[in-house]
C-alpha cells in the first residue's frame, strides 16, 4: 500500500458507501474500509467530503471532431432556419479571414422548410460554406462550396435534387466523399491534450473514441500524462480500412485499440436510418450501408486481427441485420463487439434473439433531440425507441456515452434522461434507477470492454468520479448533481474548487 484516499464517501453498492480506499503502486485498489484505518506512512489524498462513484466512462466520443470544434461555426440543435441564417451572418462577420466557413448542428426536424443552398447563399456572401447536420450524416453546402468542390452537377445516389439540379444536401457516403475536399486543420497532440482535460473536468476517467485513421499522428503521444484512459475504434472511412499496421501500439492501461467502427445505416433526424417500413412523413426506408454478406465478410477480417467491431445501427432494419451478423461472427478481440446507438428495435427481435456476448453502446441524451423525428417519422408503430432496459434484459452489456460533439459530453443530462425520461412513449419501460444509470456509465462500459473497472473494490483500478453531494439522492429528487473531480489510477487528475 502506497497511498490512501479518504475524507469522503465511496459507492460500493446501491446506497452503500465506504469511507476509505487504500491504493497500491500500479494505481490499483488494495483495500476498501467502512471504518478508516491509520495506515501510517502512507501518502493521503482527501476528497474534501465528496461522494466518489466508480469512474464514469464515455463509451462513444469523437476526439478529432471535439478538437476541430475550435474552428467551427456551431448552432444550437433547436435553432430555426431564420436563427441559423442570422447565426451564419454573424459568424461570417466575426471571421472575415476564414477562407471556408465550416459548421455543424442544424436539425431539420424543427423546421417546416427543407434545407437548400439558396438559404445559405442569401447570407453567406462569396465564401464557401460547409454545414453538417446535428447527426453528422448530411452535409449542406452553399453554391460557392459546391463550385469549389466541383459538385454542382454531381450524379448518383445521396444527392438531393430539384428541377435546377443538386440542392446542396449530400447524404451518408456521398457526403463523406464530398467532404474530403473541404480544407480543415488536422488535430494535433496539443489540441488532443486540451480535449482530454475537458473530458476529465466533465467527470470521465476514460473514453472510447471513434476515430478516423488520419488521427493516428495526433494520438501517438497519448499516455499516462494525459490523465485520461483512452480506447479507440478506428473508423472505416475516407476510402481507408483500418488494420493493425495502420494504427499505433497499445500503452497498457492508457491507450488501447479495440477494433473498427463501421456504419450500417444513417440517422433518424435526416431519415437515412434504415427502417423495415417507410417513414410516416416521407417515402422511403432510409439508406442501408454496410450490411448483409459484405458486413459479415468484414467481421471475419476483424476476427483475424483479434479486433472487435462497433457498428453504427439506428433504424430497426439496420439493428436487426447487425444483431444477427454479430451473433454469426462473434468477436475474437479483447472487447465485446457492439451495436452503436441501437435507437429503434422491433419487439419481435427482442423476443427471438439473444444479446449475450454483445454490447449495446447507447446515448440517452440523443433522445430529447430526436423526439420530433420519432413523432413525425414513426407515428404509432410498435417499434421500441432507445430501449436500453430491454436490451439489457436480453443479455446485452449496455454502456452509455454521448457521441460528443454531436451532443455535449457532460454525463449529467444523459443520466437525467435515463432516470426521469423526456415525456415520450416508453419512458416507463426505459426508466433506470439512479444507481443503474450510473453503472451503465461505469460497470457496463467495463463489461463491454472486458477490462477491470466499474467497482470500488480490491483489484480494480482506483478510478473515481467525485460529486459534491450524493448523486443517487440528487437524481432521485430531481436535482442535478455536480461533478467535483476525477481520480484516475489513484491520482487526482481534475478538481473544481467549490
């Protein structure tokens, strides 16, 4: 034993708090005590009366996008078209030296209008504008950007058109292809370190990031000095497929490659999520991407690498196809293969398929922003929305995250949604106790990743998220608990003075 964490409370069960944790050299818990012991000669760390829970882990972030946000025009997700135009006019005036204006955040589900390049042209001036939807699956360009990228007459699927040609909306794989020509500063180690500090301040001891292979250089230096544990699923994107030769080596405890991120469909907000039936408010069933035998072949390649798969699936058809594929080709990696998002699930699949040996990586704070799309797009059909409790019941390791920067990384709003709902169909079925919600952010993540963690118990890492008050009571009573600090490997990595 080398040091002791004390002067606070440590969550060891639902409503059960210990008073002292002893830590040994590798930053591992050696002892947990209800009655503090003296431990003469040990270094002592005080929680200053705080309440420590098993360290929270965000199971889905995008570090490169978080780093890029410093150069972006951002709008609030519920902004109207008129507010978007006013925001663009203001941003352009404040940044006259930017050659391109790159932005993110629009959400058509709050509008009556359909996005069109002329709405951007009206306020952008001569500069090109590239504007991603909130879900980052649809790209909206003004005319100047379309001309600069050579897509004013682009053929093929994924391009919205009217009588005059492409309207400026590009979807899914077409959007990704078009976006490769947009100039953007690549993230570097300095900006990644700043992102790590922000995530520690939010209360996270570690994150699982979905990163493009081009981020490898920016992540080469990631180690204990960052204070935040990092795991990565490398994205098959930009015409590149990840393999062990294209990524950096692991640094045990601080950096680990889990496998590959893939996309089986699009997003609900822009109606590209792949559904079994047509949407209620427009024709079509969304956009299937990697699925069927092609998906299974890629999974077999990952087995050869001893990597897991993280597969984006939002629509009920996509979830069903991915679920069956993962059962047919189980992970041979160090982590469970997972369905990312799993927002819409057919009751029949829940009654006939098993989730044992799989993980469901879900983002509760997506639900409030998706209620308009759910209401308009699904109508009264029986499909279950955001069914994290139901997926846990059939065997999935359910782990929570944010999808930051699509929504803020801050775990508190997500915990509130998981506990109290949003006034949408199924809230009663989805509702978790405060303890269950916290465990989805800690123990569920550790289970999905097949790593120690999620417990304040001997043998587990001394990774703690510290709150100023009992977070279980605060969530139960409708108050928002405040993160005080984070302890990772037994060391204080972030702390906010009261």
